[in-house]
């Protein structure tokens, strides 16, 4: 198992009622695996993580990445909604 820090931004932190959590996931897990795990935390979590590739942007260690990236011990994973214009 590895531990990663997960950060939530914009309306995600309001929906989930938290700014960050620490998560233990199996070694060799990818961001998509983390999303699937988080979606199991409850209905609000499923709302955010139920279809991650269309509704989320993700950064690992402050760099934008794809959902296929493998996570490593101590990574900081940040989720935020897509930027929309106004």
C-alpha cells in the first residue's frame, strides 16, 4: 500500500465538505483507480468521481496529468472542476 494526499478545489471541496484527505491505495494504482475508490465513499463522492474523465481535472505534484498516471508514495493529487468561461 502507498499513501497519497488528495486535495479538492472549487465546488468539489464544498460538495465533499473537505479540502484534503490522506488515502491508502494499493501500490501500482493509477489516478483512475483512486477515483473509483473515492466514488465508493458515498453519494456526494460518487457525484464528483462517478465519471472522472469528463468531469474532473487532475494534477499530481502540481503538474497537470492524465488519469492513466501511476501514483507513487507521497504524491499530492489535486482534483478540480474544468474551467468554464463566463
